[in-house]
């Protein structure tokens, strides 16, 4: 065999062997439900979100002429985001939205704690809820300079959480966001001339406000989040069929092939098939079974990179198993 032929043969062999290495992998997207950060008692089935906000004006010169209406709009969007998030999972029996809390309690939450609990308990009774989430304060700090292309505004909000059936405390949490926006030339000129926020600012502000409300809601309700999972590919014809089925979300059909290939004499294919079986089990909602398959894959193939992938997945599944138990408890299971 000539040197050229030998080199060609080695390159072909390297290419073919590459098809069967554990470096041949990709990722698939999936949604998982994560439990609420705060575990409320089972007796709390109805909740109210109330807007008590006042605009803080620490420095009048820092605020543009339409800042009050802008802050009001931001507050309204936060309530919208909160309600949308709670509705998406139907966790509470009912969520009451009160956008005019100061009309009912003119002093809002600006009361001594001893008086505040009595007032809030009576307010919860009047609304027919057991827990109250209150938007207490919203503030806006604009440090943008005329020469800046990208304008920067810091938005802040303070929230109060009150449980009428719990202890005597009112809990507080503060969120701040640095909001960036780029006005077009016409809006920039108007902004500098009239000191009024343009339409692009309002559009971006709406998104920030809604996201703020969603973030607060996620403290109290389970939420869906996008994540990804590793999947092994292979040059094997049967494994390719399973890959195609997986891309079509036909996990049960793909699992039938991977189950068969998990008995392959080729350790590399067996390691991939058993790993992908764990993925199929998770996709089909069988997390404990997924742990069994990925643990089996760990021991199939003595390759450090593959073992690390298995350990990473084992940790992910173990966390999900804990979350599933917490979710079951939160949903009263």
C-alpha cells in the first residue's frame, strides 16, 4: 500500500470512528415546571394584588414632565404581568386585581405595623382573600445625558406581602431594573426639547413592567421555564431513525429504538442509546426511570467526557425530582 493510500485509509477510518464518539451530540429544548419560591399554606386559595403605589420624587429635576403618568403606566403593567402569570398555571382559585388601592386605604401601607395588620386583615376580609400582594412604591431615576445614544433609566418597585392567616409580619421585597432604550432622531430631539418620554420609551417600559409583575408572581406560583437537554447522535442507521423521531417529539417511538440499541455489542452506541433513553423518559414524565437509565449509561462506557455528561444529567434529574415532590405538595397532592 502506498503512503498516499495509507493516509487516505486512515482519514476514512478516523471519519467513520468519529461518527461513533460521544462528541457527536446536540441539544433539544423543553419546558419544565418549577415550584413557587414561597410555599403558602393549603388554606390560602384566594389572593389579591393591590396597587398602593406613590411616586417618589427625591429630585424634581431628575424627572421628566410626563414621569407621573409613566410611573402609573409601569405600575399598571406590573399588575397585568402578575395576573397573566397566575392565570397561566391556575394555581389559586381566584386572583383579585385592585388598581385603586389608595381609594380604599388612603394611607396605603404607610402605617405603623401594629395598625397595618389590623387594617390589612379587614381589607382581605372585604376582598374575600387570605393573602395580599401589594405594590407599595414605584420610583424612576433618569440619569441619561443628551449626548448618550443609549438612554438609561433605573426603575424600582417595593412590594409588600401580607398573609391574613399567618404571623403578624408584613414582608417586603425591592426590585430594581436598569432600563435601556434608544430613541430615534425625531424622538430624541423632542425628548431634549420638551423633556417628555417618547413612544419607544413607553413601549420598552411596558415590557419591563410586565416582566416585573411576572417575576413577583413567580414567588407565589409554580412557573414554566424553557431549558435544554443534551441528546446523543450517531451514524448508526437505527439511531438515526430514533433521532428523527425525537425531532418530531415522538419520544415513545424513539424510545423503542433506543431500548433495542441499548443492548448493542458496540459500547459507544450502547452508551448513547441508554443516555437517550433517560432523555425520553424525562420527556415522557418518568423522572425516576430517567435516573435509572442515565446511571446505567454512566457505567457502560469508560470515557471521562461521557461520564461527566452523565453526572451533569444525574444532577439535573435529581433536582427535578425534588422539585416534582415540592410541586405535588404545592398543588395539594
